[in-house]
């Protein structure tokens, strides 16, 4: 079994299609989505349809949460609040229902999936350092957990101590725990504008990060044409 692990798609249909095409050529047999299907870019409806059609295990991201609830957006970054407001108006009531039904944490075969952290998943904390990873590891019942939210593909490994680093390929060894970020499909923030996702090969116990080029100029044009903030278009070209 080979899973494509997708996170932070963020309404970027061009990036999502490119990643799914790449995953097909690499012969994956299943898909997993770590949340934030919507938000930031201009195709929330279409991206949600694609994920629903895949019918894959999916957990709730903060944008999925706020775009499907009517909570007020005080304390939100103004740029993010504008887009949440815009996205709420695009989604159908059925789509909002689907997003509201997503769990914070789920289990797929032998591994766990979450959008933010396992210690307080509904608080939407970011895991960038070992201390934050340590807090999450305390609640991790499986050897392996995939997460998203930071849009930066960082891996944490816990044996005696926690180690952290960027990765291209990881071989899972027995007796250790892994908390692995697969990067972002639709809005990478590690300085590489290409879409990111990972493939987990359960037979070989290997996780490999993949980067896929796509025509972000099409995505940028849609953002501008939809009246969404121009900064959201600009950042796609630089991966920030
Ligand atoms: Zn996100």
C-alpha cells in the first residue's frame, strides 16, 4: 500500500491537479488529506469536490473550520479574515456541512493524521521546534503521525531525544516515533514554489517528499480576477 499524503491544498486547483497526476504516475493506491482544503486561493468549491470524490480520510484544518462556521474573525490576520469571508460565500451549505463534520484527529491503518498538533488540535498551534513536537509526541499513540499547518516540510524523530530536520526520504525504524510535516500543496512557505506532498510506502516503511511544478500564473490570475488580495498571488511565485 502506498499513500499520497496531501496537506494545505488551500483552494489551489492547479497545484492539486498537478500533485494528483504525479501521484498517479508513482502508482499510489490511496490518498490522505491533512486539512486546509480551502482558504487563500480561488477554487475552494472545486478543490473540495476533488477531495470528496477521492473519498479519502481527511482531517479538519483551521481554514476548513472557520470557513464552515460563522464564528467572528477577531484576532485573525486581516488578510486571512478577508479570504475566510470570501470563501464562506463560495461554498454550498452541503460543502460547509462536510467541512463541519471533519474530525480533528484520525487514524489510518497504523498511523495517525492531524492538521496542527496532537496535544491541543482545536487550538491550531504550530509545530516548528522540538519543544512543540515533544508536547505533541506525548499524545501520539502510533509510531507515525503526519501533520500540516506550517506549510514547511519538517520531520521530527523521537528516540531518547527529539531530532528535527528537513528531509527528502525517511526510513521508519521500530521503537521510534515520527511526527512528519508533508509541506503544502497549494501555498508552500519554505522558499520553494513547487507543490509539496509525500508518499508513504507501508511495505518498505519509507516516506518520500515530492515537489511538483505547476503553472502558478493561472492560479495567480484567478486570485486577482476574484478580487482576493494581490499579496496572495505574489507569494505563490516565491513559496512564502
Ligand atoms: Zn494552511
